[in-house]
C-alpha cells in the first residue's frame, strides 16, 4: 500500500530535448548571425544601367569648372518705399 509520503519521494526525471525557451534562444542567435553576416560580408554596391547613346563621354582636361544649378524661387526687395501725394490734383 502506497502512502502519500512514498509518492512524494520518487525521483523526477529531467525531460530531454528542446524546450520552448531553447527555441527562442536559437531563433535570436540565428537572427544575430544573419545580421552580422549582412553587416560585414555582403556587397552593398548598387548599379545603374544606362543606354550607351544617352551618355556623353569626353576627354578629361585641366580647366576652370563652372557648375550651374537652377533653383526656383522668388526675388523680394530689401526695403519698399511708398510715395503718396499730399494733395490730389492734376499735373500739367
């Protein structure tokens, strides 16, 4: 006959295999490894393909460089002066 004390004294076996918390740790580790690989070992250069007839190729020469940029805008005066006539009338 089993008494309540005998049931409490039996050893508890440890579960083997992956637990839920282990799967989370493995997923975080894989994400960190992928980010590390992408940060240091991937080629991040980009290319732009252009048709050959749209390119202008010239010989490089030593000369003055003029760079003009078109910028839309409005021009406003620094100061504005209004003239009023003190008396109305007509000038002949």
